[in-house]
């Protein structure tokens, strides 16, 4: 039986005599791309094979195409990203671009790349031109940048660049700055491997990822049984000095102790089943956003035991409506006292009337610039309305994804311009 599902993103790649052939099936459609291996063609020859309305027939037809390629001497290979047209080593000003980017630094960096024939120099030049051009030229230059970026993305990453159901990314100045990877349910039609971790390692090791600032990782294997934190070792090895925000989940998270190997990390978002808080990394975190199935005394004690000298934002959300209901108010009060009055937390996100009651026992909440109430119900709104005097010094009150039936108008009347309602985060 043919092993059809080897390459990432459902992409099967074969090579022979300096050329490649890639096959991908989506439903009843089979896409075939051909071109030279190096340099990878910017516009490869692409054809589409239409099959019957039956997926099973498309699977059989794909198997037939694979058998023919093998009979003709083609060899199946694993997917790798190309670095054609790229300088692998960092420029002398790359570190400065991370800490204090400026037009002049980008210009120097672009000149350094251009002198070495790096194709990112043109993308940097286009970006700088967009920032300085006349309004009438903005659209033309933006289109030119987008077209050039799409061409080199295809050259570097092949059809992976078009897999929007597998990854979402944002680029700037020819560099990958934000990446969302995984987090979708893998299936045999669309995704070849049982584990996407090798593919992620390939992406993070690419020269264009060195300025990655935000990384969001969901489940990376088909069954979703393995802990997401197994990626932390390869992530540390990738040496991403610009990485400031890491988002993990939804899924089984695991232990976060390895985050100590990411000393520049400043923001952490966790969604799923967590085992322990970040430990020594906590001293550097400025934002901690937790979306957990349940909240227990271990979480409270972990927050109390940790050192959070730089923590400014703390959001704690659960699947339950009143997740703190089974915990002692004294413990919750001590946590809020330590983090707000004794610490630097100025943006607090909580959920449920129990947590609100514990918070509003504090007399000095003026340190809070923002109080965010997640999935607020009418009972939570009544707590806010009943204790509105203690919230007088809070600059902004955010109601996120509310489930209000009868109190929204009263909240608006009471808190007026300080109230903000947001949905869909």
C-alpha cells in the first residue's frame, strides 16, 4: 500500500534530475506543481486534475499518479523550506532593529542585504518607500510589495504559503513577524504527517523568522494527546531574540518550566490544561493570560508563591461561569492584595461573582487602569453596580463576551464613558 501521507500540509513532493513534482489533494481536486529545485521557480507550472464527485475515487487517482511517478524514477522526499536568495547570517544591525527599529536602521540593514544579493533588500526598500511616498502612490507600492512578497514566499515555502487552514502569518519588511501554527484538527485529506513539529522547526530556523515577535501554537499532532510544551526545546534552540509573545493552546499544555530558556519573553497566553506556572520566567513576564478548564487552589497558591515584579496584566478565565466559587474568599483576597496593592498589576481580567466579591473587598483599587470582566452575567453586573463606589478610580471597565439580559443599560448609565463592551477575542 502506498504511504500517501508523508509530507506536511498534505503536500507530497517528488524529485528527479534537478526537478520537483508536488501533489496535493483537497477533496476531489488534485493540484500538481512542477519546476526546477534550485532556483525554485517563482511561477511553477500548475495543473489541476478533476476527479469524480467521490473522494474515494480521488484517493485512488492520487495513488495512481504516485505509482506512475515512482515507476518513472521519481523519489519521494520530505518537505524543506528553501533559503535561495537569502543571506543566512545576521547583519551587524539586526540586534539593534529588535530593540529600537528606525527608518535609518532598516535602510542600513537593507543596504547590507542588497550588497550580498539578498532578495529581502527589495522588500525593505518598498516598505520604506510606502512610508514616505505621496498618498497617490501608496496603493501602487503596496500592491507591488504584496506581489513580491507572495512570490518569494512561494519560492521559499512552496505550497505551504497557501495553507491558510494550517498557518496564519504576518510579514513586515520581508520578515516573518507573527506566526499562528497548528490549532486545527488534522485529517488525512489535508495534512500529511501525524506530527507537525518537524515542520515548525523548519519554519523557525528559516532566516526570515529571526525577527519573529509573536508565536501562537496549537496542537501539532493528529490526535492532540501530546503536550504542546514539548515544542519549547526546539523553540529555544531556534534562538529567536525578538520573540516577545508566546501563545499556547488550546490543548494539553504541560509544564512551563522550560520557559526559563526564553529570557526575552514578555507575554504569555495559555489556553488548555496547565501543569504549573512559569516559575523563574515569571520575573520577566509583563502579561499573563490564562484560559483554563478549571481554576483551583493550586493556581492561587502558585500566583501567591511566585515573584511577579513586572506583571502588569493578569487575565484568568475558565470554562465555568463562576470558577472561583469553591475557593475561600480569604485566599482570593490575599492574591489580589499581593498582585495589585503589593505588585504592579494594573490590568486585571477575572470571571464570576465570587472573584468580583473577593476583589471588591479591597479598598484601594485605584491602581487598576483596567478591570476586565469575562463572560459577565447579570449576577456579575449586579456586583459591579452595587460596589461602583470602589471602582471610581478605575479608568476603564471592559465587559468581554457578555451574557447580559437586563443589566447592560444600567451598566452604561453607571459607568458611562469608562465602559467598553468587546466580543469575540
